[in-house]
C-alpha cells in the first residue's frame, strides 16, 4: 500500500480551507484505531487515501456516535452501519482496512460474520486458517455476499448451469431449489453511504425504493436483527447518511483541489443542484434543456498548457485534461443493454459522460440500468475468476431460447426480465481514490484497470498520456 505523506504546506492549506469547520486529520488512516468507532463525527472529516486526502462534510454538525443509530448495534451480530461504511474509505470499506481489521481481531471483528461476510453462511470459520478461506472475497476484494430470492412471478429465464466454487447458490439450504426458484448468491462491492442526495437508484440493482427501506433491510440482513427497527431509529440513520457529502480534497501532487479556479472537494459538491433526469442525453431532462456532454466542469480552469515545470502545476494540468477527455473524447458505444438497444446497429457515438450524466457528480441521473460487460465471464482486461458463473436460458419474452452466461444477473434478479440480465446502475464517481476496487464485483483493482477496461471494451484507442490524464482526473474526484 502506498504510504501517503501529508506535507506541512498541504496540512496548512487544508486548515486554511477548513475555515470555521473543524477538520480532523488522521494521517496514515486506517490503522488499528479504525476498528473502534470515534466518539463524534465532526462537521468535517479528512483522511489520507491512495492519492491524497478524502474529505466529508457532515451537514448535521458534530454528531455523537453514541446517540445516532448509524453507529449502534441494532441486530444480534455486533454489526452497525459503520462496520461497513467508514469515512476513510469513502464510506465503504476496502481490502487494506479489512486486512488490518482481520489481523487486529484474529478474524473476529464484527465485519467477519458468516451471514454475508463469508462466501457462504455455512463456511467453516472455526480456525484462523478456515476464516482466511471463508472470508477470502471480503479480504481480497471487499465483496459482501448478497442473497436474492428469485421473483415468483414474471421470471423469464431458468438457471441451466451454475459453476459455484463456494457451493452457495448450488447449496440446497441457501441456494436454488429448482432452475426457477430459490436464492442466488452474488458478491458485490459496498456502495458509499454518502452523496446520497444524487443517487437515483438504490443498490447496484435498484432493489429498494427508499433509504428508510434500505436501512431497515440492512439491519435485518447484515446485522441479523430479530425485528424491524423503530421508525425513530431508521429516521436517525437516514438523517445522518443524507447529511454527508464526500469528495477528494487534496492530491499528493496537485495539492488542494479547490484553488486556482478549480472546484474540487466536498464544499462545492454540497452546493451542486440535482433533480432526477437533470441533463439526460435521451431528452428526458425535466427542465427541457438539451444534454450537455460537459458533465464535469470543476477542473476546466486547470485545462491549459503548463507554464512551468512545477510538478504540482503539471499534475493540475493533467487533471484538467483528464476532465476534458471524460467529457469530450468520442467513441463508439456498442451492445450496451439499456442504452443502445434501440439504436441502429445497436451502437451510438458517445463519451464517458453519455452514461455518467449527472453534472459534477457522474452517476446517471435517472434510474437506468446498463450492461457494459463487467458481469460477463471474461470482461476485457479484468480477472473475474473468483466469481461463480451462472448460465441462464431465456424461457419467455422476445429473447426466448437465448443463452447468457453471467457472474451476476444484476437487475434481472429484481425484475425477472431477460432483458435486464447483467445490468447495473451507473454509480456516483466521487471519492473514488479512497475506495478501490471498482465496479460492482471489484474486478478493477485500481483506476488504471478501469480506464484499461473501457479502452479495450469500446476500442477507444487512448494513448498512454490520455490514460494517465483520465486516471489523474478520476482520482481527483
Ligand atoms: C456487512 C456490510 C454492510 C453493513 C453492515 C451495512 N451495509 Fe450498506 N451496503 C453494503 C453492500 C454490500 C451494499 C451494496 C449491495 C448491493 O447493491 O446489492 C450496501 C449499500 C448501501 C447503500 C446504497 C447506496 C447506493 O448508492 O445505492 C446504503 C444507503 C447503505 N448501504 C446504507 C447502510 C445502512 C444505513 C446500514 C445500517 C443499517 C448499512 N448500510 C449496513 C454493505 C453493508
Ligand atoms: C455505456 C455507459 C458507460 C460509459 C460510456 C462509461 N461508463 Fe463508467 N460505468 C457505467 C456503469 C453501468 C458502471 C457500473 C458497472 C458495474 O459495476 O457493473 C460504471 C462504472 C464506472 C466506474 C466505477 C465506479 C465504482 O464506484 O466502482 C468508473 C470509475 C467509471 N465507470 C468511469 C468511466 C470512464 C472514465 C468512462 C469513459 C472512458 C466511462 N466510465 C464510460 C457506464 C458507463
């Protein structure tokens, strides 16, 4: 893990920028102290991450963790929401922190619970060695097992073959009871419990209508509560998580991200306007505006030829160029279910911002679910050999007779529709540097692999400089 050093000047800049807000800097974050819960979550929290400093603003003001239900154990296994959603990891958790927690607790920290931390609830966790195997996906990729019951009506496909090295979907107790009934286990990245104001679809597959319902089910499933928590407790969780805004605040090379005309960091983000459908490429913007492909505009001021050889300035220019590439580099987007189905030749011309359309946030502003190929058994340049493979055969609807292989049926587990197989939401692109690995299945270990995937999948033809620029931009979000 790269060690980040907070220079004194960077520290001073941060303090200056913090102004009246109390910002707590935790250098080398994620050491043993992360196993315990802080006494208060301040109005501002900053931690070092992979490429600089990640910051969260908490609009509730200093919040006592003793009294907010987000930090309370509401179930039977010792877990709280904070067990899996922590600020130094962009309000998710990452393999590095998990390894530290495993070592510090000999694999007993509440995150290591068989229910969904293990590859299957009946995995052997009796010894340290057994626990290393049982929690391998959590430790290596920070993946949580998500068990979904197939819908009893409207299912348009059957499972014709399941290759499951963890024997969970193939297990009669936790898995399928027939090719068309029972439960399916998929392994997914924890989504950030921050920037929720912009989120148009909850969970990777959009299965929850509201944050309240999400919090209630999280308590029953992850924390194994015996009953639904009270409305008051749910409200206090939703109030807290809804008050958070998170973004990268400083870059190790470029310095503070909101100087010299730039608007990085959570301060600007907390003021960004949003409504579902804002800036929609297919003409569904409720304000009637035409789609503006310049989705990100926070680093436009840095997109100019360098005037000196100062490494900080060179990095700022790279970030500015990366933003322009994200907005304007055109390529052919082909065979993306949910986006190109009705286009001639099943393809359109677009940019990164065609799908990531919410201004200065980067998720999709409408609850659309897309299949970009990450769930396939062989996504270009990504290794997903650690995942089970499901072979599905469509039994009704227009795709009847068609066979599809996938490592996660995605949205189709909610709707039962063949057309929804392997489709996922387009996530928020803020706070990325703090929360590798990426994609719903953690298949990209770093942002370089994300960019490499897109370059191959859509034959963009990025040169090494362009790849580096895009990466510099993404890690400054
Ligand atoms: C064991 C780890 C774990 C615990 C504990 C946990 N979560 Fe999560 N959380 C996840 C995972 C995994 C996902 C994504 C699952 C998916 O999309 O299928 C998620 C998704 C979410 C999302 C969706 C964000 C989005 O963009 O759609 C919210 C909000 C959230 N969790 C809040 C909570 C709250 C509130 C609690 C406590 C009641 C909680 N979580 C407890 C693992 C956890
Ligand atoms: C065709 C639509 C589409 C295009 C074009 C697109 N994306 Fe994505 N992006 C998605 C979807 C859908 C996901 C989630 C996929 C998944 O995890 O299954 C995603 C995920 C990501 C993630 C991972 C976020 C996370 O939290 O794990 C990053 C980073 C990203 N995209 C960057 C880019 C960049 C950079 C480009 C341009 C080179 C781009 N995207 C082009 C649809 C798109």
